C-alpha cells in the first residue's frame, strides 16, 4: 500500500468521524428553523421558534451569560495566583494541592450540588439567587483554569526570568505583570475558553441548584425537550451555537496573534 492510498484511507476515516460529530448537530440546528420537526424540511423553513425562544426565554439566556462571565472572572482571579503559587512551590505538596483542586471534576456534579444544598440550603436569600449557581460553577471549572495555567508555567523558565528581574531591583508586582502574565497568556486563553463554555453549558449542577427564578439556558433546553417541544429545543441549540462560535473564533484569533508575536 503506497502513501497515496494510506492518505485516502486516513482522509475517509477522518471524514467519517467528523460526520458522526457534525451531522447530529446540523440536524438539531436545522430542526430549529423548520415548521414541523416530524415532517422535516418539507414543512418549510421559519424563524418562528427562534423568536419564541427569544420572547419567552430571554432571561435564561441573559442569566447564562451573566453566570458564565462572572464565573470566568472569579476563576481568573483565583486560578492564576493559585497556579503561580503551585508552580513556585513544586514537589509533593504542590501535586497534593493540585489533585485536591481537581476533585470536583472527578466527583459527579449532582454530588457537588447536593453538598452545596446541605451546607448553604438554609440561607434562603442566597439559595434563591444566581450566586448559589455561581458557587457550583466556580468549583467545577476552577480546576480547568488552574491546570491550563500551571501547564504553561511548568513548561517555561519563569523562575529564572523572575530572579533576573529581581536582581535588577524589579518589585514583585512588576515581575508578575511584565514577566509571568505575558508568558502564561496561552494558558489563560485556553483556560478561559474551557471555563466559559463549561459554565454556559453546565446542566447537572445547575439543574440541582436552580430555582424557577434562576433557570439557565441548559435547564430551559431540557425543559423544552421534556415537554416534547422539539422545535423550540432545537432553536435553543441554535442560539447556544450563536453564542459560543464567536467566542471560539475570538480565542483562536488571540492564540494565533500570540504565536505570531
């Protein structure tokens, strides 16, 4: 078998794998702009379901964005210093703390939600606010930010660069802002992408922690499927992609700019 035949087989295999991923998503999005899901495209195209989602569930979309953005800010504030400290410490202590931070990823989301309800369920105002959901999202997504930044820090010689700057009289914050942050930008971008997408699409935690007044986009999507409003649910999916795809493109652009520099 020559190289051309191997390449063709690899290409066919790649296309088949991509089809398993892309076709279901395409059909789901297509259902959101058809008159009748069960009839298919023969029933004609419409934006009726998108308008209905925007009219009835605008608050859930806004709340999902608010929680995801706030979660990203919190994980950046906590995750970057945490990763920096772990990289500076090193050794067994650092690995132990790192594995402890990653525990919420290994534990089922429903278990984390149940623990939060047991601990904070008695605080009615907090329990009924979106801040309660935010706490769960931060616990779940923080490991991804820490691991992303820590991986970049571990692959750079930032300690030597810091020591060189310190020998020239640069204070800590100057070293951190001018040496550490520029070097960990790829990790921050990768972590930010994961945190935002995971937060905005998180269902298990949110389903347990939400109230009728704090319903997010994934919960509304599940409610639509449960009530067999498949066209509305598919329109929900379309709106979700409209929200996520520009972010993915933006992150790719920023990563490309960083690599070019």
